[in-house]
C-alpha cells in the first residue's frame, strides 16, 4: 500500500516536470507558428478564398468582397494565435456580422468559412512539419485549441448579432401590433393581424382591459380575420381575456374566425361560444350597435 | 354570524345609502374575519333600509382570493333572498386577469364603475337613481342603453 503510494507520488512529480518542459517548448512553438502563417499569408489567403468559392459559401457577396473580408479574418485569426486574446476578433466578427446579416448570409456559411480557414491552415502545417511527426503533433496541440476558440468566437458573435437584429425587429413589430380603436361611444374594436403567440396574446389582454377602462367600453369587437392560426393555449388565453372583460363589465364579440381556425378549435375542443362569435367584422359591429342601442340609418336613398 | 374581529376596530368598508340602493366600498384588502363582518353588516342593512339593490365597489382592491370571491358570491345570494339585486363594480384590469387565471368564477353581475352599476340596477329594478317612485320596467338585458 505504502509502496504504491510512493510510486504514484514519484510519477506525479515526473509528470509535472514533463508538463513544465512541454509548456516551455510550446511557448516557443506558437511564435514559430505565427511566423509561418505570416510568411505564407498571400498564398494561404488565396487558397482559403478559393475554397470558399468552391464550397459555394458567401454567394451573397462578390468575389472581391469575399477576398477583402477573408484578408481581415485571416489577419485577425493570426493575431488571436499570437496574442491569445479574442477581443479584437470579437469586435471584428460583430462588425462583420452587422454588415452581412442583412444580406442574408446564413449561420452555416459563417461557421463553414471559419472551419475552412482552420483546415487550410492545418493542411499547411502538415506540409511544413510532415518530416517530424512529434513536432507536428506538438504544433497541432498548440494550434487546435486556439483555432477552435476562434471558430467558436466568430460563430457566437454572428449568432448574437443576428439575435440582436431579430429582437430589435420583434420590438418594432410589437409596438404596432395591437391597436385598440373606439368606433362608437362605448364600443371598441381590436383588429388583430398576424400570428398570435403567447407574448402577443398577453399584450392583447393588457391593451384590451386597459382600453375598456380608459374608454369606459361596454362592448369590444375582436376581429381575427388576419390571424392564420390559433393553438389551444392562445385560444384558452382568449377565453380568459373574455372572462376578465366580463368582470370589468364589458361584453366581447369575436369576428372573422377563418374556416381553418373554426375546424382547429372544434377539433381541439376549445369552446369559444362564450365569445359571441359573429361571422365578419361588419356583422360584429352591427351586433355591438344593437346591444348598445345604436341604430344606423342612411340619410339619403341615393345609393340604396 | 358572530364577529371574529375586535368590535372596536373600524370596518374598512363604508356602506352608504342611495335611495333604495346600498353602496358598499371596500377600501383595502380585507382578511377573512373582516369579510364575514362586512357580509353580516350588509345583509342586515338590506332589511333595515328596505334596499332593492346593492353595489359593491372593489376598485381599491388589487387582489381577491378564493375566500373573498366566494364571500362576494354569498353576499349576492343572501341579498337576493332578502330582496335585493347585487352588482360588483370597479374590478381593475389586473384584478380581473388574476381572478381569471386563478379560476375564480365570480358568477355575478359586474359593471365597470359606480355609474354603470347604478345604471344596471336601474334596468333591473326599474329606477335610475334608486328613488322609490320609479315603476318596475321590463328588465333590459345588459349591456344597457347609453344615455
């Protein structure tokens, strides 16, 4: 038992020594690697750009643009290998993403080109060190983690930038999404256009209940002619909103249920009859006027 | 119904008389004991004032638990037995949504605010202001006609 422990300890010390030795050698390897990539910049860069074109990536950009971006990425790439800091690359990647996202460049293309560069450079390292297999292994040990980190950074920056743009657009859409309009005294209409998701349904509820209070509404017509589909969750949310409106003393009429929605609702067993469905918006408004005691009459019979 | 509260504590509900209607305003959230005391007081007042309608104003409430909503429903049923219609008014948007989410079905007539509540009782009992001279009109269904 004791012998074994001693043995284990000795080998640990030896491992540590070996680790330190390897680390010292690797410190020298990276500068060598960087120098190699700098010396062969023109050739490697061209090869990379060719591989990008061959793989049909970045088709939204002209070859000149691809080449100039490739140059920047290449220089940043070597910079990261040299300094170990990804910050400059991160900034560049974000900036690049901002330029290329609106042009329809996809995530797989961006990841694809960075992985291509990684392959091109690894291939060139193979060529340079193929005579000394041990050295090649150590060069790759130094190169691979850094290269992976770079690929990671670029992909993450791209995706983050895209998400930021998507969020921005979603915010813009949301602001426009649920108008509450008063068409008669105590009568509101809420036209809803587009897909109703959870978040929009929540917003609808808020707008509707707030609108009832603000306009002292008695009847609200919700028109969903422009809604392509309703799932069970959103439909139930609508029913809840109707119940809440009733608690505030307002009745709800829902109009414009499409054939698809009508079929879906019956199939999934959501009961919307509480919402007083009326075929179309005109019918809904007429019904609401009847409830409120309005009668609309034409002043002249010219166009009757 | 025995009072669970200390009798000397002022009730945080005011019950006012308006013609033949009682108007009860709940000013702050009530605990169970206070609710029961309120119920007791209100049902008693209906008899002594010969009220035909009760309006309970909950505009100041931002929460209502299951006991609270059950008590309101009970009050409405008891009032009916004593000859008065009940309407709940002033439920705020947040309260309305939270009640629906909790599945609290009030199952009671509700109206937007005091004015609407008076109009509703007017249509049910046939007098706009609760004065005793008004004849009973054919009960126009909610929502009532705007004036």
